C-alpha cells in the first residue's frame, strides 16, 4: 500500500511540475540590434560629378538629398584608380602592401593573407553579400566568396566586357557569376546589381547584414539605356561622351533612390549605416580639349582627374548616414580622411571584435564622425603605380591636413589653393623635408610587404586563367574583349600559380573563351555598329597557330595545333606547390603569342 501511495505522490509532483512549466512562456531570444551596413561605391565618378558638390548640369537629386541627411567628408581620399581603392577600403591597408597596385598584369589580385571587411563582419555574426564589380582577382583564393562574402554576384575583371568577363557581355542582358557560377540575366547591369542587393537586404532583414554594392558604372564603355542618354541629349555644354557618362550617373541616382525607399518600407533606415562613395577621380566628368585647351564639365576647381597624383585624381565624395547612431544632419567635416579608415571605423562604430595582425594605414575616425573628437593627426600617401612592380616616388602624393607634397618636390596648401597652382616648396623648406622624411620611412615599411598574389590551381574541376592577369613587364596585356577581337599577338608572359594538389593536369590553350564556341583559327564576322548611347563591337580577326607550348617551372611541353579545334590541350605531371606557368603559341609566321585563355583541370585517377 505504501508503495502505491509513494507512486501517486511522485506522479502528482511530476504533473504539477509539468503544469507549472506549461504555464510559463520561454523568453524569446534577444534580437540582434546591431546596425546593418550598406556600402555603395561607384566606378570613375569624381567629387564634381554630383549636384550637391556644385555640378550645374548633372542630375542626382536622390544623392543630393541624401547628403543633407548625412555626414559628409569633404577631404576624403582614395587610390587614383579602381582596384587599388577597393583593396584599401576592404583591408585598411595601402594597395602597395596588399598586392593591388595596378588594375591588370597580375597586380590586381588581393593577397591571400589579407583580412577583409567581410571577413571581420562574417566572423562577428553578420550576413555578408557583394554585388557588382569585384576586381580583386578572378581565381581562387581571391574570389569574393573566398574573402568573407557569403553571397556574391559579380562580373569578371575590372569591368563588364573585360577579358575575364563572360564573353560578349555589353551591360545589357549579360551573364554574371553567382559565387563563381555563370547565370544569365535580363536588364541593364546597374539595375541588376541594385536589384540583387535589394533581394539580399529583403531576405536578411531580420538579422544584421553587410551589403557591399560595388558598381562598375560609370566606367567605360559608356553604354546606357537610351532614356538616360536622352536626359542629356540637348545639353550643349558637354561632349557626347559626357552625356553618356552623366546619364550613367543619373541611372545610379535613380537606383539609389529605390534602395533608400526599400530601407524605409522595411523599417531599416534608422539602424542602417549607409555609405556612398566612389573609387577615384572623374574619368569623363571633366575634359580638356588637347588642341584648344578648352574644358567641359565640372571638377570642383581641382587639378587632375582619374590616375592623377593631384587632388582631382583621388579626392572623392564620402557620405555616411546612421540616424540611430547620430550620423545625420548634413554636416560637412573637412579633416583629412581616407578609404583605408573604413575597416577600423566601421568595426569601432558597431563594436565588432577586430584585432589587426598587419600594419594598418587607416585609423578609427568614429569619434570624429560622431562629433566627439578631432580628425586624427597623421600623414597619408596615395600614388599611381600602374607598373609591373611598385616604384619608389612614382606619381606620389603625401597628405597632411590641407598640405599636399606631390612627387616629393611640389608643395600645395589646398585650403588656399584647391587648384594646386602655387608651389610653396621653396617657401616651406622644413615642411617639405618633414613630409619627404615621412614618405621615406613609410615606403621602407611598405615595400617589405609588397608581393605578387599567387593563383591557386586544382581546387575547382576547371580553373580559367586569362591574359588579363599575366605578369607582363613592358606592355599591357589584352585586358578587354575588344582587344581579344583585334587579334594582335601578345608577348608571352608568366602567371604566378600554386598547384594545390600534385598529379596529372590538363592544360588547354585557347584564343577564345569556351563559352564562345569558337575555333582557334576562327574569324568572327559579328561586328555591331555603335549608337549614340552604346559602343559598337568590332569583328574578330582570325589568328593562325602552328605550335603550342606550356612551361611549368623548368619543365616545358609542346605539341602541334589544329586551328579547327577550339583548344590545344596537353597533359602534364605537376608537383604540389608554387611555381610559374607560361602558356603560349607560335603563330604560323613564327611570332610567339600568349594564350589569351588558359583552362586547367585535374585529371582524376580511374
């Protein structure tokens, strides 16, 4: 009897306990209140290519209004060309340190050991996505989904229609790469990038995200929807090229407006850090007629354009808004700041864990943005290399507040002389000495880190290397598809590669990419005439080859060529590790010519 009473007591205690738990509701997990981050960066749009910076012709109403709601950095500087800027923004390190001192020639691939903004956000629980122009390497380990972006959708190379891009892309109805896989699209490229970014934002709206919306517009070729060309068609104060260039920017502005509206409708505006910036000085917004010296367009009174060491080459707009965090109101901050500041600043604003393991050129400017401190007292360097290996002093600018030391000998105070016409070097000898001393020390530190990036082979079933990334020494490779079509022989040049597995590989040499379906010796009669709003395309010239050569390290292989085939393929035994790869043809007249496209695949054992 006692046993049954004991069992009944246990049962009543258990039922009471279950009933008590059932009446309690589990506490919902604490929502992640950290801000989202969206970075919109355009290509080749300068400081003067906006209405609110004084351009009297261009139509950018959304960006102009956004400026009045944000904090504006008016003394903000980048690299003088696109890939170096993007590499610096993502790493906080000058391009000469991280492997991206050029846009081609094997020097536009971000060194594998670099930590990116996406890596840091990813490791701190953010969802990460990039859309548009990558231009930091088209092979492993450089692809965006290798560098911290969980989702990526991008074109190849440095622009739509460049050599690594999908064949015959022309800004409309193109094929782009989703995490490396080609995917056909419908519509204009800028519209596609914004649409993809907005899909990502809608999908990730319940959790913090980093969206890197990196545009190829308004970089050439200056192709755009006719309606946007027509917005400037009757403007007689600018050239035909500028009408197209401005139209591309107005298209960006319209898409930016849609993005802001989406943030409002999703309730994300208040707690999203929204950044708009560009990657170098204007490419076409300000032009000088070589014969008459007359100028058209607007450059905010600055000297120089894209590629210049003067301010017009590297001073660009930077606008940041975060209402919940106090970044708003249309404030203009004039202290010296730069793209390399973005990684340390954004991680500090959000309080993300980030401990740099390499020398940083950027610094945290969050207190300055928030009005709680002054701009940091420091010097910065930007330069234009565009050579096989960085050259000390080449096209350099040392910046210290409003002072600019150009090429080590010209000194300007841009506060008094924004056009950089009055060289004060003779009057400020001690300042010149001090700024040169800083540059000497800086360069000595930087060049110790400089190295080529190494392409990994054997990770995918097929790896594609293009001549865009060959390490040429005294000439540019055919870096866009129109150059491929011209069929001019390219002097053979090496690739720096790392075979991740030893064994047998197939090396296929091609004149045309595989998706073209064209034979080695094919002539392509598919020329497209230009229109007022679209570049045309030239026909593809025939090339005739007699032999093919592959050299891996000290091992050399050769075979004959059938020009009716799409490729010439050799099987080679390869050791694991880093080496140099050379792949070229002899033409029928004996002229050597680098393979424009090289396909590498691991031969699987039976």
